[in-house]
C-alpha cells in the first residue's frame, strides 16, 4: 500500500492525521502478520485419523489365516478351497502378507504394530466386559468406567478425545466420525461433543451436499442389509468417509468398520477374513491419499485398533467376559514421529499395554495432550 504525501502546506492537524494514518497502517500490518502466522500454525497441526475394525483378533493380525478354523466346514461353509487359495500359505510371514498386505509391507516398515502375544508384546482392554460400547468408550475417553456395561448404554457421560480436539484451535469445526454401527451417536455423545457423527444408515447429506453424497446415500438406503437396520456394510461407511475426507479435509477423523465382528458372530470365516483384507486395503488407500495430498503429507497420524478380542480355537466366533482371551487386542500407528515412542516395525518388547492408554498416546503424538474431568490412562511414552 502506498501513502500519498501531501505536498501542500501542513498545519498541525494534518501532521497529526498523517501520524495517525502511519500508526494505523503499522498496527494493521502487524495484525495481518499475526493472523498469517496463526493460520499457518493451524494448517500445520498434524491430522489424526483413527480407524477401528470391530472385534478383529490379534491371532489373525499376526499369524494370518488359522488352519484349524479354516478346515472346519461349519466355519468355511463348505468351501475351504476359496480361503486356502486366497489366504493359505506355509509360513506365517507369507500368510501375514496374503491377509493384510498393507499392514505387513507398509505399517511394519514405516509405522508400529503392537500386540503379538507370541512375542510377549501384549495389549488388552482394561474394562472387564470385552464387548463393543465399553471398548469404544475406553479407546476414546481413556477411562474404562465400569458403569458403562451395555451396548444399549445411553449417551456417554464422559468427554472423548475427539470432542477435546474439537475445542483446540486448529481442529475446531474440523472433526468428524463415520461408523457402520448405529451406536456411535451415543458412544461419542454427538449432541454434547459438538462434531458430526454419521453412523449406520444415516445419510451424510446433512454435512456435505453434492451429487456423490446423494448417490452414496441412495445406495446405502437400498443396499443389502445382512445386519438389519443396526449396521451397514463397511463399503458404504468407507466411501462416505473417503468422499468427506477428500472434499472437506477434516483434521481429526474417526472411521469405524464393523463387518469383522458381524461375520465372526455368524461363524463365517471366509467373510471375516475377506472383511479385514478389504479394510487393510482401504487403510492403505487412506494412507496413500494422505501421503500425496498437501497438508496431509508427512503430517498425518493414523491409529488402527479394535474394540475387543475374541476367543481361542472354536471360540473365535465369540467374545465377552466369559470368553477366555477376548480382552486381548492389538493396535497400529503410522505417522511422521511415531519413532518417538520406540523402534519402527512389529513390536517385540515384553510389555503390557492397555486400550485406555490410546487416547493419551495419540493426542500427545499430535501435540495436544488429552485432558478430561475423568481419569485418563497414561500415554505409552
Ligand atoms: Zn460382537
């Protein structure tokens, strides 16, 4: 901006006015610089994407397909050749890569993978129930409150890490959750938390209006509903979330897949493995999109985990406090600074970690440590 110097005779009033204009200009330039630096800081705050696949066992994460389960006709539904051809191999390392190639090629080289009990790296839920609502509550609030003892529990009274981030400047209005199961409105207490939670068969046209949203919403409404009205197929949750991610570019996001748990309850091992194989590919798509998108590249953390484990052997279909082993879970971390926690790759340190530590850990990683009115499990580093 140029200042025109008045050439005619200056009286004292004119001198005063010129001085005032110069001071105002100086203040305005300073404020502008301040706003710019804030905007830059906001943009540079790391992005966070939390992903869960419901009730997926650590046993398959680390060993791939289980032959004892795959061999039984009640679990392979008379078609063992399909799963053998797709996921069967002699060595553990081959089976890992056949089932979850993104995990075993990218996560184990660029990130960290926790929970292989065969190597004494143990992760468990701290809540005593070993089913979904208590598990998701523990992930997001860091507080395994024993009062939360039912999947029908009313809206969660405890604040969660996403609601906390939604109050931090860089994340305000840039938080969203998509979930296949229709319980997340309650688990994340949408009406109190202040960010949108799209779950089950709910259309997301309330938060994004365009032709793709309309098409996805129509497909979802008319889709095959093997789990009735309670939970949609993962493919809808995924494409809604991806469309929102690419279009609105949220800074903190949750995506919850549900088929792994559903097909396990159905005793359908092929569908259970296919579901996680697909989720693994989608996580790869999300990571690769992030690594090729300005603002997300080298600035995005991803946490992948599950709400609970399942039983051993033929009890693989089930979970709950009466099912031995169902408290055992796993988690994976990706992001620029996960090395701060420890070495990259599959973790082999003899340790015991808990689900209640995840909220503190990921919020510390992005530089906005979660605090709440309730006790929060400590960060793992
Ligand atoms: Zn279940």
